[in-house]
């Protein structure tokens, strides 16, 4: 008897990527149906009690009829959806964490939930370094000046130029899959890298970085880049006091999560000249509201939450969740299960 599987892809992690990866992992015995969700053509957002989801509960409930396994990136796996899908056994979310899944409700119903950590590590690390360079070399504003017919030779004044990355001290707050890659890239540039991460030991730094406290990192770093997950301990961890502790003329970069940082405090520090620049790929509210100070404060480089956007990321995501599907159907141990007790 074949196993019914739903591929609920979108316009980034395409259904054909999911289906091809699953077929490569499980060549036989699958009956695959597809649902295409509107992200990123339409922004993700909260759906019922879950966050960063795309599509509706009702369309997902219809698509899940008779389905045992669902692979998706953005589908809203809410309590309502889970209660309407009694045959569902496994949900594989092709992103770093299953934020679009009601994990408590899934666990109550015995549904295993997996994710794809590290899928976008290379892309996000590259984007982070690009944002650092864009901020210290004023790439975005000078490009726009040229487009507007203005030649800004005044940016060559000593007080207007930024530091070189080589020789600078760069602090990384968080040293997971992305932070480690960023550290290696910065080391290759000749930067001195400091790391604050309470879950990392000195021997995990491989001689390319120095482990230190957050206070010490902030006071010594010309550039600070955030790479932590959002937890009750890290939410709002960088505010006005932390920014004030950074050396004058510093740069703050956030390609992790908007909730880590007080953006109004950043705007204040830029307005006073304490910060030289800032670069953001994530924001407290997405899309950015039209009245946000971020849109009018100078010396900010911004991208619309696309640090992880690469063809390789999409393929990696599909491959990771397909691997979990294969392991589950073969009765093997899952690698990235968020609620492993349901498998006991």
C-alpha cells in the first residue's frame, strides 16, 4: 500500500524540488500530491496561533485528506489543521525551525515534526559579510547618489570614510552554523574575530576566534553582527545601553532575527553619530511600516529578509526534509526531530 505524501511548496522551495528530492530518497511506494503556497509573492505572517506561515488552514485541511506525511516550508500546521488530519504522522518543515507548526498540538496528536537546520548557512553567511562591506564602504547610498546624478566626492573626506574589514575587530553574537561560516570568512579577510555564545567552548573556535563575554565583545568590536536565535534570554539583548558600549564609529549588523535588537535605539545612535552605520536583513515588523524610522535614518543598508535566498538553499532544504522522510519510512532515527518523544 502506498504512502500518501503532500508536498506543500511555494515559489522558493518549489514543489518540483521537494518531489524530486523525496523521489530520490524513496523511489517507490509514494502517492504524492502537491499544494503551492503564495509565499514570497505574498508575505508570510501569523495564521491562527502559528507564525511566519503562508496559505490558509482550510486549503491545507483539504489538501491533507488521507495524507500521512507532509513536506513544506510555510504551510500553517495549526491545531485546527492537525485535528482535521487524523492520518498525519510526520511533518517536515524545510527551514531552520518549525515556527509554522503548533508543536504542542502536534506532540499531543503523536505527529513527529522535523526541520532543516543549516539549510541556508552558506547563503546567510555570505550575505552577512556582504552587508558588512556595504555598510562600511557606503555602497548603497553612493550607488543611489550616482543613479540620481550626484557625484559624492565629499565621501572621500577622512571623517566620512569607514574602516577596512582587514585589521578590524568584529564581534559575532552567536556561533551556530551561520556564525561559524562568517567567522571563517572574516578570518580570511584578516579581521580579528570575537565570539559571544554561552553554548560554545574555546576548543570549538578552531583558532580563528576568541571567546569572550558580551560586554567585552561590545566594548572591543568595531563591527558587531548578530547570529543568535530568539529566546526569552536573547530577545531585545542589544538595546541603547549595549549600543552605547560599542566604540564610536561602529557598525551593527543583523541578518538573524529582528527581535534581538532595539531598532529605535539604533536609529538614535545613528542620528547622534555614535554609530557609523547599520545593515539589516530582518526587522521587528515585516514588511517595514511606511512610517518606520528605518526608512528615513541615514547610513542604514537594508534588504528584505533574503539573506538565505539562494538556489542552493532551496535545494538543501528539499534534500534535508527528504532525508527525514526516508529515515521515517525506513524506521530509522530522525536527525532533526523537534519532538522526538512521539516516536518512542
